[in-house]
């Protein structure tokens, strides 16, 4: 872990001890027979909204970025301080599941990575990812050692994964229309889970202060209470808000303001104020990003406040991918970084803090 992140990355979370009794009987690993859905089909009314970001390679950006490259079937960590991401020196880490590294039971569900993020537990860093082909998992960084993984089935179109303080893992699936909490604390291949129905499930985020799980779907942002035990979790709705515009995509922490969440939809970028229960567009650098359509991932750097986002780009291999991460800030802090031939759906700051 780079020293410059140390103050922002301090996070006390530990994986709970294993206990028996699953919430659901663990299903057999699905055979990847049904066709895998597109990560995020572009609505016909938004075909003209594909981005053509200006080249700002000379702009300044500082920090590591983690993303899922669907074109290369891999998770990558890249150094934003390096202006050329095709320079080998910019590549910090790459990983994919294989039979050789202990993921033979789930590797067929990997290759269309939707979401990647970093979390800390028990003094170690973990990279979590959800894949439209069905893979959900967490691996230790940088060793790649398996913490937990499952294959949820390609037709569900998994879009996000999140590590909970007790060692369980939450996930959301858009075509499946669900939010799940898997009893991952029970072992590296534990398949038991509890499920909450949410149309177009796209994102999940743990809130350590409220000790609740936020989730976003096509129409709603919901706050869920995680109850039960680590082995037999439950999910109960506490709050439901109608999104300001249709098509919820991303859900992320606003670093430096625990009362706010980043929210993106098909047509805009917002911050949700938990106290006032309002969706706002009065945030830092809002003039540059609030009206951008189809933003798939957004977040601010814990130390610099620079905003990083990804959105589908004209000329990319699919209508939901980009090879370019965009950065926004003051003066010279508007920047772009491109990995040629890459196909990113979401990319995030390499920052494990929940808030």
C-alpha cells in the first residue's frame, strides 16, 4: 500500500469467526450455459450520448486507480500520475481467476467485469469484483489469495460487490433484480445467501456509521438493515427514495462528508443527502460533471478531492465501455488517462475507506 494513502485508508474492520447454519442451502455452481447478458445495454434514446472526452493527458492526477478491463479479461491497478497508461511502468497490478490460482470452480463466470473496489479487513487489503458473467469474489491484494468467490449465474448480470464488517459479501444484479448478502464468512466457497428484490440492482455500499447497506436500482435508492447472524443473514428495508431521474448506475461514498452518497443515473450525477433526504447537485466540481449522461462510476479522492469517473466512449468495443478514465478538479487537475484497447465499465480510486 502506498504511503500517501495511509491516513485516508485507516479502517478498522475484521472478518468474523465462522459459525454454522446457512440462510439458504448452498446451490451447486451453475454451468455457464445460458448466454451472458450485455453489461449495460444502451437505451436507444441515449445512443447520441456516448462520450468524446477531450484529450487532457497533460492534466494532473495523483493516486492509484482500480478497474475491470472487459477487453483484457482482467482487473488492473494503474498509477494515475503516469500520463500514459500503455507505459508498463503505469501498471501496478493485474489479476484474473484461473484454475491454477484456486478459482477453477468460478472462473467461467469471469470476463465481463462490472464493478471493482478495494476494502480493508483484518489488517489486509482486498479487491472485490462483480462480473456480468456471474462471478462475485474477493481476493487479497497483492497476493491474489482467495478470500471468497461464487458463481451467481450469467443471466443475473451481477453489477456490484461489497465487503461487510462481519466478512460477508453483498452483491447486486440488474437482470436478476436482487441484492444479496452471501455468508462469505463461512468459507472461501460458501454459497448461502439472503436476498432482497430490487429492480435493476446496480450498486451496494456499506455505511459504517449507520451500520446499514445502501443499494441502488433502476428507480430507487434503498437503505437495508443487515440482521440475523453471519451464517444466516437477513435484509430488511429501512428507507426507500425515488431517484431524481431514471436508471440508477453508481453508488459510492463522498469522502469528507459522511452524510452524502454519490449517485449516478442515465442522465445525471448527484449526491444524496442522508439527513435532508434530498438529491443535490451542489457538490465540488458539480459544474463539470453533474449533467454528464451515462456515468457508470464516480468518486472523489479521499485526500485531493479530485473526481474520477467513467462513461461509455464513442468507438469503444461496446456501448457501455471506455478505455479512458476522466479526472476533474481545479486548474490543472482536469485530466484523462487512456489504456488503449481496454474496455472499462467502472474504474475507481484505489481507496478502501467506506466513507
